């Protein structure tokens, strides 16, 4: 494992810890898109099905368990424990517009036409756009709590670092997985406006807000 992937994994882990602490400490899910969190449950459950029959390393296994369990836990907190604080009137993005095209793409563009490979590819495509309901909700409100913006920044940094990881693997190991790389580029592009505002405002101690 190279340094880019390790730091990327830590940023991903950190983003999830941030969102769990935000909900549990404030006892509120306000500003968080349940639909985005549900999409991440689908992403991790379809991607890590190999957990039941493939062992790579203890690190790999623990990370897979962590991502599946914490994504389900976040949905539980939002849908049941702190349901009164969730804002469904703002969380209105139609996720079927993301799920169905991602699955169709996985059927057409994949590395191998098998059930497990298609589900894994589907998870890659879906992860690239899973944050859209969250960004859409923020667009409707025009702003976000600082801790929520930290969460999104960590997610964006995780994906950007993974692109560097694939570049490294191309030059060192002579491996390139175009589906993963292109999906990562799309995901990073989706975050680009947010990352620009985050860097120019939040880093300077200002409240995150979107331009009118």
C-alpha cells in the first residue's frame, strides 16, 4: 500500500467519524442528507460482498466492516434515534435517477460480466454520485454547519487522493483501472465547487455558504 492510499483511507474514515460525532454530540441530523447516507449503505454493501469469501489482509477486512457498519449506523441514527431532527422536506433528490443509471452502466461497462463484478462496478459508479443529494440539500438551504462542511471536505479529499493513488500505481506497478479512475475524476469534479468555497471561506474561519 502506498502513502496516497493510506492517507485517502484515513480521510475517508475521518469523514465518517465526523458525521457520527456531529449527530451524536448535537443530537441532531439537521443538515445531513439521509438519501446520501442510504446510497453509501448500498455502495458499501454491494462493493464488499467479497468479505464473506475473500481474505486480503486484516487491515482490508477491518476497513470493510467499518464502512458497512458505520454507514448502516448513521442511517439508523437519522431514521430512528434522531428522526425528529431530519429534514425530509429539504432532502428531496430522487435517488432512483442515480441508482438506475449506475446499474445500467455497470451492466455495459465492467471488467467481467459476472454478478459479483457487476455489483462491484455498480458500487464504483454509484459512489461517484452518492454525494449529490447532500449537495442538492445544501444548495436549497444555501449554507451548511461548519462540521458538515468538514465532513464533505474529508470525503472530497479522500477521492482526490485516491486518484493520486491510481497514478502512483500506474507508474510503479504499471496498473490502471479506467473505470475506477474515471469515476474518481467525475466524483472529484462534483466536489470541485464545494472544495473551492471550503478552502476560500472555512479555512479563513468564515461560515460555509453557497453563492446566491
